[in-house]
RNA sequence: CGGGAUGUGGCUCAGUCUGGUAGAGCACAGCGUUCGGGACGCUGGGGUCGGAGGUUCAAAUCCUCUCAUCCCGACCA
C-alpha cells in the first residue's frame, strides 16, 4: 500500500481534533478504555509517564517539608456534610457504598446484602477525612504546621468522559496543610502553585499562566483558588494544577483547633493543592502532532530507541552487538537526574517498526546498520523535527552529547508551545470583537486566549458563558492594573482577565 | 434524567428493507521474497450475529421484551 505523505494519525488535528486526541492515545499504546464505564486502563507506556511525574514532583514536595501519608478511600457520608459549600460541590458526583457483601439472589445471581448503618462515599477529594485526623493531631501551635501529601485515586462520577482529561476514577496527588496563621497558609498556597508552574513548564514543557479563579470557579469551600492554565493546540485552556487557600472553613467544619502562644484557642488555617493524570492529557494536546504522541524528554518513559538494521541472510550479530554496546554506553549517561533510558527494537516488521516509535513519541530514534558500524556513526532522528531530517552523527559525539540533545528537544518543545500560545493570545476591548472571535469557533480553532476587562460581576461572567461557552480561566497575577471597560457591560474595570474555552 | 442512534471474529464495518449453510478490510500466526520512510505473496486460526422469548420448514434478518454502549443538552481536576 502506498502510504507515503500520509500522517500516522487519522484524522489530523485540523480534521477532527477530538478524534485525533483519542487516536494519539491509542496509537502510542498509552491507555485504553476499560469495560467499566468512564474508567480507563493505563498501559505501561502511559503509566511510566505518570511514574516520572510522581517521582519528580514528589521530590520537589519533600524539599519544601511536605511528608507523604495515606488516608482511606472511603469517607463516612456525614463527613462530607461538615462543610456546606463542599457538599454542594461534590454531592452530585459521589459514588456511594451502601452494602458490604454479596449474596445469591433468587435467580442465582449475586445481589448486594448487608446494608451499612452509614453509607460511605468513595473519596472525590480528602479534605474532610484528613481534617478529621488533623483535628486530633492538633492541640498546640507547636503541632503546626502539618504538611501532608498523598498520592491516590479519587472518584468523581462523570457524565461525559475522555481519557486522561476526565474519567470517573483518576490518579492524583492531593496536598493538605494546616497552619497557625493566615499569612503562613496563604504563603503555602502560593508556594505550591509556584512549584506546580515550575514543574509543568520545566518537565512537561507546557507554558502556563498563573492566576486566581473567580468566585464562581472556586473550589467548593475555598476562600481562594489559584491555578495554572495552559493552552492546548485547539486553543482551549486546560487547568494543569490548582492550589487552594481554605481559610478556616474546613478547620471549623472538622474542628481543627489549637492553643496559640498566648494560650488562646484558635482555628487553624488550611490549604489544599492538587495535580492529576489530567496533566498527561494536557501534555498530549500541547506537544503531539499528526504523527502521534510527542513526549518531552524529562518525563519520557524512554529517551532513545535503537533500531538495528537487520537483513535476513546476512550475519547480523555485529549489528546486534553494536546496538547492545551503544545501549550500555548511553545508559551510563545521566539526563535530568536519571540514567538515560534506552530501548532496542529488533522486531522484523519492516518500516512499521520506526513508525511505532514515532507514534509513541520517544524523543530519539537511532538507526544502526552496517554502514554506521563501518563509519562509527549513528543515524539519528529527533521526534521534535520532521522525520525527513534524520542525520548521520559520529557515535562518540552522540553518546557524549546525549544529554544536550535531549535538553535541546525539551527546550524546543517549550519554545514551540510558548510561541503558539503567544500567537493565539489577544487583547480585546470591544464586545463585538470578542463575540466575533468566539462565535464561529470549533474543532482545532476554539478561539484563543483573550485578555479583556471584566467588571467583576457574576452576571457578566454568566452571560458570556451562556452566549459563547467561554469562561474566565483566571485573573492572572501578572496582569497590570489599568483602567478599562467590562467586555460585557462596559462598566469600569481595573484589570484584564483571561478568557478562553476550557476543558 | 430528556432527545437520537448502534450492538455481527481482537478492531472497523457489510449483510437486515426483500428470511434460505457467517462475510470483507485491518490485526494475528506460519512460510517465502523484502528491510536506512509506513512492503508484498501464499497459507491458516478465530464469530452460539448483545441477551431472552415469539413467528416460521428455516431468523443476523420479522415481532415483543430486555440489557449495554455511543452521540447531543445542565457540572467538574
């Protein structure tokens, strides 16, 4: 079949962005849908990315004094009720456990039996159950701060699901801290947001915009929700991480009290912050192309695949030996704190072999054949460059500069994403222009990031959401104070906010 | 929960209107020719047609019920 000039993924981003996304995941062998509605199976290539995210983020958390712990999957229903807004936010999507065993029914099929005295919910988040522990651990200001994190799964029953972006069960990390003063808690909220921003930009190579959520977009029960927003290739925004200042709301609900230095009893100030496997969805949508996944080297499951050129009938032992030697030499090198990870693929499946790895997004493909061995070279292809730009390279040089090459790919991916974001970000000052931009957007062109003035009213926010499905993603921290008119009602405004269609 | 559809090998689907022995492409396995941009030929394995009931000499096809999934409308990391 003559398949030249075709893209590895059909449809392309332009043709059908949503379908393209699903195909990239399938073609890269990262994950698949599970027989359980709304859930997914993460396969090794996808899970390895999560493992790399966990390892690197975990180390960063610990540098700030955070310790890991683990709290139960099941939360007594009554706990959820301790914080009014919290119930409001999560009640609609809670999985509820009401029975503790199965019995054979009349038709021989298993039916739930043994009804629980109090139903348990499967955690949608853990503020309430961690709060309960914190209340028992806290009696003096000397017990504070408490700085905890847990890596866990959570369940939020979703109507419409998409792999990595929204599934009923997902993996995440949730940090929970309690402090003696408001200032300290606010500081921690910002510290973790900064940590997220740095991680996402440095490791996932995704440029982010830091800011504060509007009241309507706040985490249920929070006094302040901050976030990092990133632009996907269809110009929609994805929240890649979020950090909440919870004030004393949860401390009051869970009774987290302590005596201060003056002997007075006070409620603690708490924070929570989280990132999830959703980041992987973001990474896919920011970097991948019509030939499949593109993974930034710093979180790639493997950095290099060696493709030995094997001919049947020839003596291939030399080629295979050289491949193994090259692998060993590369593995002895370090990249961003871990050994360079190398795969050898000697499957006899012709040209499809190379494409498999293109679709998996491995940063470097290296062909190694008799000609290379004779010349002491390798034939190298970078995933961030067109596949036609393969180049021959001295083997020693390749081995000794592997770390630089991977860094250059990492940097290139970030630069590219940032350039795209900037090219699709506008300042708009009239309602007409604003509506025109978003009105007829679809597919891979879901508008843009738009910085416009907003009066601060809920009504205007709602109106725009209703008319255009466009929301205020955040009030950016670095947005300068300036006088202007609300894009919706034309009342006076002091600051521009970030509008976009959101995931 | 309202509206629309679809259930046939691992995947994508044809066949259903007009009942007559279960099909194709891809994938998979074997052999051979290939191999530094997605190869080809031959051979082969694999399906109680979502489930239950009914009509009929005969049901993937017609009828009834049921289950499941997907798409579209109100929320969310």
